C-alpha cells in the first residue's frame, strides 16, 4: 500500500535534478513577483520558499506547471502572464475545493506524462479517490471533506521516503488525525448508518502495539491508517472483511480463525443481531449491551484502532496475581520437579505477601489489583538493574524483559485521553469472559483450559530460566541448555497463535507438551549445571584449604630454619 503513496508526487531522485534545471524552475514570472516584499505579503513569500524543497521543484517543475500562465521572466510585470487566453498554457489560478482532485489528476492520471518522471508510476489514484468515502462526500458537495492537499500539502510536498513528508509512514496517522481527531470538524459528519463519527481513533492508535512498533522501534512496516483503510481509496473495512484486512500481516492467525467454530458462530450472531432490538440482551439475560450490532471478527477481541499488545488478559481467566504465571506452578503439575528451592520460594512468598498487603491497604481488588501488581513487577529490584544516574529509571534485566515480552504478561485495562472531552478514558481489555461469563458455559471452560495450559508452560520455562541464569552467573557453560529453553519459548509463542483455534485440544495440547518437554530438558541441563557448579565450589574450598595448610606448614618450617640469636 505504501507504493501507492509514493506515486502521488513526482519522485525523482534529488541528485538526478541538475542545478541548472532547479535554477530555471526558480526563475519565472511568478517567482519574480512572489518573492518581492514590495509586491506581496510574507505568506506569499513563504509559499515560494517552501516550494524550493517540493518534489515538483526537485523534478524541475514550477508554478506555471500547475497554475498555468506564461513563465517567461520577462513577463513578470505584465498581467498577461496570468492570461487565460495564453494558448500554450492558459492560466488556471487556484482551484476551488471541489476541483482539486481533478486539478492534480491532470498530471497524475496521465500515464505518458508521469512516465517521464517515474517509469513505474501508478495513475489510478484519482479513480480510487472517487470510490472513497472522501470522494463520494465531495461529489455530494461536502465542503469540508479531505482532498489531495489535505494529506499531501500544497507547496511543500515531500517525497514519501522523506521523514518530513506528511505521508511518511511514521506521520500518516498524525496526518489523518488532523481531521479525524477534531471534534468540531467531525461533528458535521456521520457514518452511513447516521451515527456521529468518533474522534478518538488516533488517541487509541497511539496506545496500540502497532504505534509502538512504528514510533518507538522505527519499524516502518508496522501498520498505520492507510494499511487497513487504503489511502486514495480510503474506506473502513466491512465486518466481513476484517480478518482479511488483518490477515495481510497476521496470515496464520487469520487462517486459524476462519477455520474455527468461532468464525461460523460470529456469522450466525451477525445474522441474528440485524433484527435484534436489544442487542445481546435479546437472548442473553445477563448481558445488557444494547448497542452491539455485529461481531467484527478480529476486532471483537482485539479492537480496531486500540490494538494493544495482546496479553494473557485477553483470555480472561487470569490467575489471582501476575506473579503466579512465572513463580507458582499449578498444583500436581509434573510432580515436584519444577518446584523452587525452599529458600528462594520463601523469598518469593515474602515479597508477594508484602505486595498483596500494600494492594489491600489501597483497597485494590480484582483486575485493579492485578494491573497494579503488573506495574510493581516491572520495578522490583531483582527484576531490574540499578539506574545509571539519578535522572534515569530502573531498566528490566535482559532475562526478565525477554520472558515478560514472550509470555505476554500485561494489564487488563489501558488508558488514553479522549480529544472530545480532554479526559482520560480507561478501557477494559476484551477477554473471553466479556461474553462468556456463565459459570458452566463452554466458552468459559475453554478459556480456563487455555489459560491453565499456558500457565503450566510459562511457569516451567521461567523455572528453567532461573536455574540456568544462576548456573551461568556462576561461570558454567549453558549454551546447549539454552537451545532447549528457546525451543520451549517458541512453543509458548505458538500457543499464543493457536489460541485463535478457540480449542485447548489437539494442536494446542500437542504444542504445549512439546514445550514442556523442551522446558524439562532445559531444567535437567540446568540442574546438572548447578551440580557442576557446586562440585567446582567444593573443589575450590578443598583446594584453598590444602593451600592454606601448605602455607602454614611452610611458614612453620621457615621459622624452624631461621638462625637463633
């Protein structure tokens, strides 16, 4: 989709435009007047200045190529330079709002013309635009709808690859948000069903896993607005299109979902909800959501713009504390092999109980307590390193950060600031129990089974990680054991993908057993490494003892041999 963005402007490599061409483009009847402070205001001069770095200027084009007129510098003081009767290039002036797409399309829809500047240029942007919500609204006479210049700018258009471009991947969401986050502007519009358009999309997207990848890690392949909605042909995906839209990147998850019983159940519910006056409450006594009118596949669980990092919270059946996922193996799980040593277990229970007492003192319960403990876990001394200075924060230890990320430990809520009210909004993560709240429901049982199997594997991997880390810090080589541990982590990640089957049987169960086997191998290797470390330490103590004895004996011998006075 980003390729489509690249061809709206004339993208010649900057070095390919000769200084002579640039100079010629800058000296025209237009610039002679529009850079003269005695003739025009500062705004007009700023426009010419901004145009110097415009992609059109880089390609050797100038004012008259868009606005028409006679560019001959000798015509600078002659108003005929702006004559509509100038046959070679009639003066067009500034286009009206409704004429802008066609105005830009004069060149950008002309394949022969565009190929002179970019051989692989697309020329269907204008055609796509008229199929978009923007284009359809413009044809209906909407004076406020976006056209080419609202997204790309006017006289300072940059190449898409330019970080200063308004359509650079890292700035697309910000550009869309200029309109779609403006409550006053959006108040004049509605969706096809007549509902007012929301204005919190950008605010929620900024909290998403997609925004984190794009803006924090600099991953330009991470999705932004145009990857899901399109660019020139911008349209929101329909309910039946969502899994295909998300599946452009998340192909395996989409395929598993479409093959699951959940996919057909969503389709059946969507048919029922079309005529349901009270939404879910029409059939379900314990649900009061009267606004829900469709199950949009992926977005039902993950939302659309606020796609936060998926965590175990999505399963809903989370343990009482996040600590349990790594430090508390389930009762009866693989015997006592994965149990912690008594001293370490005692230390963990002491810290856990202190945290629970602090949470109780703040009257925190349920999900609020779980979320608070998630925050506390990320600043505990044994999970973090000392800050380099008083101005820096504690950072997660590499091994803890790795497992925290891989195990998808996170909160049950996220927050953003609503631009319509300026207030912070707390949004609960949509989990299995959001819909499957009945105690004996099949959905809740599946949620519990999925969570239990993932808990078993995460606690096994974490136990193996801790013993390997202890051995490694003692100087024992553990690379071979880490290979098995990495395999267990990989199986855990596969379980997260297989959640989209909505079944704890067959494939899910097999992958979990593979992960447990790898974790068991890593743990066994870790225990052998610890035995080796203890043997080394005992050997060291024995050696030091023998050396001490020899030194004492030598000192006594030297004293005996010393001449007596």
